[in-house]
C-alpha cells in the first residue's frame, strides 16, 4: 500500500507539472517514499480535519517539492480533489511552493531555504508548553544543510530537549547548482547532528519497511529526552532512469511523449 502511494505521488507530480509546464520532478521523486510513510502510516492525522489541534505537524524546508504533497492533501480530504486540476493557474491556491495561508493541511509556508527547522522547533516547544503530545516532522534538503539557520535551530532544539521534534534530511546528494558536496561539503552529516545533541539515525529513504519502522518508533518514543534526526539516503529523480543521472531535472518540463514514457517506467518499475 505504501509503495503504491509513493507511485501515486510520482504519477501525480508528472500530471500536475504538465499543467504548470515547469516543475521540480526529481526533488519530489527523491522524497516520495518519505511522503508516503509519513502521511499514510506514521503521522497522527484526521481525514478532513486539517486544523485538528492535536494533529502531527509536517514542515518542508524544500518547499519546491510541494507538487508531490498536494495530491496527498486532496486524498486526505484537506483540499478539494478538483483543485489539483487548476495547479498554478491564476487564482489557484496551489503554487510551486506551499502557502499555509491558502492551503489547508500546509503547516508552514516554505521554499525560502533554511527556515523550516526553526519553525518546527518553535512548534515543538509551543506544543510542550500547551501540554500537547503532537509530533513535529521537519524535512529538509541536504543542500539546505549549508544554511546557518539550520544549525542554529539544531542548537536551540537540543538545548530545550525538544523530544517531539523529528528532523528528516533528504540526502539525495544534489542541489540546484550540482552535487551538494561540490558546492559546499556537508559531510559527515551524522556526526554533525550527533555533535549538536540530536539522536541520529541513517536509513535508505526508499526502503519503505525500514523507513516507516524507524519513523514510527521515533514518533512513539516517550522516553527520548532530545530531538531526533533521520538522514534518509535517497536518489534524486528516483523512478525515472534518466532523471537519476542528470541533475538538470531539478527543474524542467517533460514534453507529452517524454511524460508518457516516464509514466510507463514508473508503472513498470519495482520501486
């Protein structure tokens, strides 16, 4: 079921970008399993109730992957399914990046890289002050690790022992300008997060069994006295072979024949 939901995310991403005529295919494809695991298994949500006070929160630093999240919000009853057909059209609340003031189910307006972890830390601290037990998941890109504010948030969260904050790094190895470690090296990420006081784990971000088991365990753990970080090792463009080897697909457009071929590959691949 989770595998099919990840496939659904990829297929809907292609469909919606055909409407917009440009979009971030490969950035969504690297985190499709993360979306699937969180929204269809791990997170505590109520269908049709995006403002439920005790819901788990999800913040996405790499806001350009929102096109893969909107179809999930529609399935959860947070937004009308018909609204997807107007993606990025004039007057639509659904843009290339998520806007929490316009889209129910979006907990943080993101896309300006570096801020999601700070906002997530604030939500986790606020939840604790209110006596609530919701979890806060903040997913960031690995290129985002070059932003100083991420590490300020990491220090803050560890200092305040924000055990309900779970960070996820989509470690796909690429950013807009090329390989992350060619632009500014960020390794060793696991050692860095541990040094900043976080319980840190590494996992194959496309292995839904391992990923979901880990996230489920971290969400349920009431004994941890610090925030947790999951470094999910992923492949940018996962599911479409030529996107996996060509970083230029960070932003692009598939002509109709190419989109048809990409859909066929996703449908026939065991991913």
